[in-house]
């Protein structure tokens, strides 16, 4: 009976929207913080156009990407399959001479899946799935491309001085290339985010008379932090990196408004599924993003690494202004559109994503996924979430698993593994079953390049200096420079550092540490008391 009702729902959707298959526009930001959009509670960066997607549709409170850094996350999204199944588990190097440095040719993209069933398909913005010509979007099934092939880009047109992107020899040079319009190099005339918004509108113009799929892949607010005076002027009360970051997000929001305007002009809102998300969590200390209550950030297996802002709109089909709390995945975007478009799927490479529409519409009960998985091969870490419970394993062999109840502890502060051995056993069984289906990475990543290794050496040198007792920890704690550290100063600094580094800590624990260093009990730690505590 339930299956019959589901079939009736699909037929009703088809009738409601006519014979034409639905369009889909996926708007993906780069390194956006979980709490940096209005629909997730942001107060200092207005995002009225982005928020329209949640207001007109469904806000997914537990929306995940398939990885916590850019390239592997996009590989999962682009195929609807975990990248660990086909060896894409590292950020690829910018290698225009290596056809294997990127998405394997056996994996189908949106373009390769939807083109044969009549869709116009386009990519605007960041690609990051291989810089060799054989991995160019137009050689991976898409009809239209306006963007860059690498993992990031500078935003100011006067800084883009390398005309031919195929002559760039490393990641740094790739940030300065001209933009590709299909296969032609084009010198941008505007701030890059604005260029991408204009290109998205152009694609809708040219594709309006047939079903279309558009991946609007902004490379903002990824580094470098750059914004025009127009956008900066919108945030007079903000300062420093947060001001620039806010301006970059505001530019994206303007672009989303342009997309809405164009869809309304052609009366396509009821025929178009809009999805908004980030490719991974925000790297908070690097780009001034904010992951709100979530622990950790980009690159982590904590929630802040791959739980992202996620909203879906399909006017007339999905209920407006609702929330969906079961875990969903960026993998489901492919699962949704291939099902609705009746596009064939290779039985040898089944999708991990499913059609979300019946779940978000309230027509299909239960949960979309038995579990959400993450493996970080180079870090030796695994994460499995099933229902409310999430298990962390690693980063070293033999490490004890940690368990968190995300319904009660979204910040992952209270390890309850000892209270629920049966949950650990169940999650470990799921992990082993999934892990048996995966392969090792098939290419060396960005972290293995000489430039990146030099960067890591410098970071490690800096870390060793700050970890050394000779580093002036007292000055860092003593914010008002009055010669004494109060409990408030101690808590502000230590809790901020714990969140930045993705470490578990609580105010109660830090209060104990403070009391242990306040040797005379006067509620002030002097430099002498702090140094005496370090020596102990």
C-alpha cells in the first residue's frame, strides 16, 4: 500500500508540472560556515535571497557533504557516489598533463547522466575535478562551462594575468588564470563572483525552452579574502577578515537573487528544483567563517567539517517554510534528479544518493539513509552516523571509539561510548561493511606537492614555537594587559582555541584548570603562577 501511494505521488508530481522533466539548479558555496546564512541563524551577514530557498522550501538541519574538503566532496556530489569507492579521497593537484589526476572516466557526472535524456547541462564557477583536458567539463558530458578548473581563484580581474590555464604549472599559478568560457580563455571584466552570477543567468537564458541542469559553483568565500568596495560598504560595523568574508557572502546572495529573478521572468519556479549548500564546513580561523554550535571545521570529521547549510525548494511540490531533521546528503542531489528525469544508472556503479523529494514532501516516511559515512584515508579516521548517534574512530590503530548523541550534544562534547557499548557495536558493524566496498586513493593529492610540504614545514615550525613554554602564553591570555588573567579571560581564550582546533573541552573542565593555576586563590593568575603551573 505504501509503495502504491509513493507511485501515485510521483504521478501527481509529473501531472502537476506537465510532461516536461524538472529543471535543477544547484548553488554550492566554497568553505561557507554552517552558521553564516540567515536560515541557520546568522545575524551579522544578511542573506535574504539565499534564505528564500529555505522559506519557499525545506531547510535540512542535518545536511552533509560526502567529504570535509573541496575536491573529494565535489567528486561525491558530481557522481552521487562516495568518492572513496573510486579512489577520489584527496584534493587533486593542478596537473594539466595528468589525465588520471581527477574524476575517473568510468564515473558518470550530471552531464553524462542527464544529457542523453534531453537535458541542457552547465557548470559555472569552480570545477576542481581534474585540470587535464580530458577532464574538462565539456569532455565530461556538459554543454556549457564558464569557470576555472582548479581548486580556487583570485577574484579581482586585474590579478588574473595567465591567459592559458593549461600553462599554469601549480596551484598558486592556477589562481591567476583567465576564466574559460567553454574551451576559450576569457579575461574577466568584473569581480569574479559577479561574473559567475552573470554566466548563470546567461545559461538560463539559453536553456529555458528545454529541461536543464545548472551547477552554480561559487569559489567564494574560499581564500583569498577579496571583495569590492561596493560589497564592503554594506558592513560598516564589521572589521578585519569577518568584514571581507561577509562582503563575499553578500555578493553570492546577490547572485542568487539574479537567478530567482530570471526564473520568475520565464515562469520557471514551479518547474525548477533549487538546492543550496556548501562543499564542506568553514575553516573558521582561516577565512573568518562561523560553524556555530558545531565542533571543528573544514578537514575535520567532527560535525563542523562536513555538516553544512542545506536547503531545497521546489515550488508547488515541497511544503514552504518547513524543516527536515533526518540526515540527508549531497549525494542525494544526483539521486533525486536522475530518478525524476528517468535517467539510466549504471548497475555496476549504483548510486549512494536517493530521491529526496518524497521524504521532504512528507509522502515517504522512515529515514533516507541507514547511515552517513566518512573515511579520511590519510588521517586514519572514520565517522559513522546512524540516527542520533555518531561514532568517531581513529586517528591511530587501536584507538578507542568515541560516541556522541547529536540530538542532545550537537557540539560533540560529551563522549558517551562507555554508556552505550551496543551502539558502538552496531556502528562498527556498519563501518566495516561500508569499508569493505572502498578502495585506496588513486592519486597523490595537493598535500603531497613540494609547495604544500614546504607550507606544512613552516606551519609545524610555527606550532613548535607556540607549543614551547617560552612562547608568551600569558600575553595571549591577558587580553586587557593589566598583568593578571581572570577566569573570564581564561575561558574566552581556551574555549575559543578548543573550538578552532576541533578539540573537546568544557567550561567546567577549564574552570578546574584555572583554579589549579590560581595558586593563591585570589581569582587572578599572575605570570609567575602561570609559569609555575607550566613547570609542574
